[in-house]
């Protein structure tokens, strides 16, 4: 395609790294929706911003006088055209936005690259021969580097990166945002500790439907009910006159057995029947309530304890929160939480590492980037990071074009690309590409923890072990008691037979 001109020899912005694509024929393995090839060359920068650098933007004003092409509608306007595109040098995020290889100068994929490649396919336009890879994070201002954004949109038709949509930035920098591509809602990220239930809690989980105070109340009710029933039915069929202790024991047995379903009261007196009716009604309600809660509480789940639960708690305890230096929402945080202690880290791996190490109590990160980061060993090595609460604000990210409706009419280009992006959103293509990139980045599988329990989960021995323990202990006690009772009867019968022989 020829050599670079004099004005191309030195890039126009200080501290940046860029690659202007002079595409040569290459054999490239396509990933997802394609790979973009760029010729590598050594960048050189001057100390001053060169606004007189070549303007690679195209003139799109023909759209104002030309009607849609055939059945393709507005998308037909881009058919066969070349769109000058600036890709952003990838930052250190788990979700690879632009998978650019510095050693070869190739873009081989990434979320942004795949999205834009699909846009080009649907719009039937090309972009690779007039593309660049540019580093926007050349200064501490990060994404808020207004000079960089102004320069990029004045030299390229579109900047293919993820920029936080903001009316203020549109007004200040003279740019327009395309249809949203990424969810950048700021989420509060903190560490969590998973407390597994003890063996005692698992064995006696059958007690969980009622708390300890209710169980104590039920036991006291058993004792009082047995005493009252003995008083009302003394000498009747249920409580024959066999002595005070025996009568009360028999009454207590009927009271407890009516609760478990092992026996029932059959009162004979008028007042005994009235009392029995009230007791069986109370038993009906208690058993129904116990059964209703048993299914969901019999399985004891692990308990999750998070270091902080909300931004309000962070402020109340004067804890430190980590953010990536230069993120768009850093300014929003300072405006809404002026007393918040912030630690500005150079990259997202540093942000998450600071939370894991305890340097920061929490971090703030965009939702879609966090959803990918939590699946990687580098950022979540202990599987103990989690998002808490809802998003602090609703933010979205998209491509950027210059706001130009009359000079080169780039607004029309933005409209057509936004139509295609909206179409991709509705048919699920955007979501599919995002899921593919997240799966490609994932190298960690953390166990899922449900602290609320799952009623449909299969019961294990540890969940019902307490029932068998109680049954076994009670059975053993009954067998020992029965054995002693029989031996006592046999010994009494032997002594009685001996005394009869002596009498004879």
C-alpha cells in the first residue's frame, strides 16, 4: 500500500503508542467473528500535540442527498465504504476488549474487535486499511483525558473502544456515543467468608423449623397439659387409679404421643373432652407449621459473611475503597461520597489484589468487567470476592464518533452504526459475543454457595443424622429398661415359687 508520508512518521500526541494499519496479505486464523491484522512499526512522539496531523476521516455528507440503497435501508449507505477506525490499546482487564499483540501488531479478537467486525459485516463496509491502535491511558487522567478524546475523534471516523456514556462529556468534548455495548454499572466488591455448618448443626437440623424458645415452650406445655389431663381424667380409662406417679406418667405419654401421632387422647368426662379438643387443635397447628418449614430448613446451608454490606457501612466505619486510577466514575464517587477514603490503583488486577490482601475493605468496578474478573485466578485467586448490594449508578459504555452534522456529517455514520448495534442487541448477538469472551477469559471455577438453602436439594445423612441418633439412643434405653424389668420379674417369680415350696 506504499510508504508512510512525512506527516505520518511522528505520531501527533505525546506519550501514546499507536499503530497505523498498512494491511498486508496475511494468513490469519479467525477467532469468533474475525481477526484484524495491523502492520507493526516503531512509534515516535514529539512533545507537543500535533493537531495538523493527517485527518483520516471520510466525508459522509453524501448521506444527506442519497436515499437508502435498495432493501438494506439506512445500512445500505455504508455498503462498500471504508470507515477510518481507531482501536484503543487494551487495558489490563479480564474481559479483553481489543486483543492486540504488541510484538506482531495484530488484533486477533476481543469483545470490541468482534463487535465492530460484525457491524462491518452487516453494514458491508471495510475498516482495516485505515485503522490504528492508540493508547489512551498515557496520562494519569485516564479515560477523562479530554485532549486525547478530542484528537482521536478529529482524526478518525470512529473510536472503537468502550467509553462511558455521559452528556457532559458529549458537550465538553464534542463527541457522540453509539448504541450502548457494555454495562458499566459501578459495583461494590468485597471479600466474603464461607462458614460451613458444624456437625452438630447438621445432625440436629430437624430442630430448625422452630427456634429454641418455641421448643422450650412446647416442652413446658407438655408438662402442664399432662398435669391438667391427669386431674380431669383421673380414674377414667385414659388415666386409671394406679398411683400418683404412674397416673402422671401415663398422662404425659398420651400428651406427647398425641403430638407425634403415636397415640391419642380418649377423654371420658365432659371437661376432659373440652380440654382434649383444645389440645388437639393446638397440636394440629404446631405440626402443620413444623412440616411447612421442615422442607426448606432441614438442609443446613453454608453461611456467607461479607466484610462490608453497603457503601453506607463503608462510610460509617471509615474504611478504604480501591478504584482504578482514571475511571470515569471516580469523579462521581468523589462528588457523592466526599468523605470516602479512596486508594487509586494503576490497574484492575491491583484493585482486586488490594481487596484480597486487606489493604482495601472493598473495591468499585464496572459490572460486566467484574463479571469476567471473578472467573479468573489472577483477580479472584481465593474465590472470596463478591459484589454486594445494587449498583451505585447506571452507566453504559459505547463507541465514540465526532459530533459533526455539517462538515463531514459523521453523525449520519453514527446513526447507521447505532442501528446495526441495536439490531445485534435485539437478536442476542452482542450477548453471545460477550459470553464467548467471558468464557475465553475464565480459568477459575468457584463453588457456588447458597446461603438461603435449597428445598429441592437431596438430603444427606448429616442432614437427618440427629433423627437416627435420637432414635438409636431411645431404642437402646428402652431395650435396657425392658431387659432390667424382665429380669426383675423373673427374680420375683423365682422368689415367690421358693416361698411356696417352704410353706408346703
